[in-house]
C-alpha cells in the first residue's frame, strides 16, 4: 500500500492532514481507495495537550458487488491501524 499525504492546514493550534491510500495486490483494488483525515487540535498553542481525531472512509470509484465486504474489511483495518498508532503515541508520551 502506498500513502499520499496532503497537509491541508497548519496553524499554531491546528494541523489537518488528508491521506489517500493506494491499495494493490488484492482483489477489486482498482475500484476503491481508503482515505484518512487527521485533525490534531489544541485549545492553546502553548498547551502540552492535544486532541487527535482520525476519520476513515472508503472511496469507491468503480462498481463492485463486493462493496459491502470491502467497506467492512477496510474500516476494520483502518481502526486496527489507528489503535496501533494510539499505542505507539502513548509509549512516546510517557
């Protein structure tokens, strides 16, 4: 899988990034791509706390009778990846 990231917003208290994932070597990979939108926000730029929000969705650009299964599996994989990232971030912050 290849990820293409775009920085949408960068301010002292907000960062927004959109990730387009290009999936290969799996069935029907030519008719969809998972996308992520990350928002990292802080109420105050000098504050050492922030809120991280990750939105994940599957963008279909072709027709497939497997779209329900693809959406379910891709969403599950996205949630697993976010949980791994969350564990990594907690280790780094301790």
